[in-house]
C-alpha cells in the first residue's frame, strides 16, 4: 500500500480481514488476464504488496518474486507470510513513485486499488515510469483501479465489519469532481476486558480511462487493455459497471 508510514498501522494488522471478500475476484482477474503469459513469467514484483498474499502465491509457483510496500508493518507481515509458506520473497520498503528493483522482471502486479493510494493525481507518471524501468522489454504490468463512478458509488457509504475481538467502521466520503475519496476508519479492538478505539484515514485519487492510457503510453507501454471490474466482482452489488477497472499493459 501507499501513503505515509504512519498509515496502515492497525490497518496492516487487519488488512487481510478487510479484503477477505475480494481475494477470489482478484485471483480470477489475475488468472484470466495473465493466462497467456504465465508460462513465460520467471520473475515478478508485487507493487504495494500489502501483507504479501499475491507475492506469496506467485512465489509458490516457482517464480523469483519481489514485494514492495511503503508501510514497514506491511513489509514485516509479508516476510512472515512468506516464511510461514516456506517460499522466498525479497521484500523491499519503497515508494511507488521512486522504487527500483535490483533486476528487471517479467511482470509487475499492483492489486487491490493500490495505485489509487498515491497522494496526488500528478504522481501517476512517476509511478508508471518506475514500473516501466522495473520491467524487461516486453514485460507486463497488471493492476486495478477505482474509477470516478466508484467514488460516487461505494465511497459515499458507511461500512461496518465485525469479527471476534474487533469492530471496524469506515465512514467514506468523496469529491468526484476533484477525483478524490477518503475513508475515516475507526477500530474498536478488544484488549483484555476492555475495548480500545483507534482511528486512521485512508485517501484515494482516480483517473479517467483516457488519462490512464495517455500516462501508460508516455511511460513506454505500447499495448494497453482495460476490462470492467464488475465482470470479476459479480457477487458484489456495490461494484456496478464502470466503478472499477482491471488493466494489463505491455512494455515496448
């Protein structure tokens, strides 16, 4: 994930819990879009790797895998997850806007709308240039994003999630005219006999399809395709057509 290192403290600890329902759709999207190139992918990087779920899954298939995330806590959890799975993932703390890998890879993934978390819309070009530098010629970049319609839809709701020992309330808000959205997250965590309240804010920015295609082209991606995310999130009524997009681009 992106944003400042103070963000994703508790969010890192409960990140997998929050994304439980998205794991299946994300795996399906990755599998369907990358099915023609999987056989030639020997090395990969999961950018904004979160707790390392995708990185570990790719490493289990025998690939050399890097995981990059700005949050120290996310990096720690990724290392723990890789160790528990008995696979090797090279975890690097880094910012999407200026990260650099020690070697070029065949594939970069960036899932769970991680790109939306960069601080400013204008940062997109820097991110895509870094991704292009990380890829071998002909390498692929697979990612997903929330769109303006998504900001107008599910980023206006209050979400409640309750699991044993933790209650999560997300009060969402958006300003689609300026391509921004935010969520004020309140955690109620049971510690011993008491419940403790914690707060964090998560913010996102978005782009039109035209803006994204232009930025990808300027970064050196010669082949670009986008799919509507609702085809993969069919069981989620919040993600209607146009709310989310899944992308695949190939470096020239």
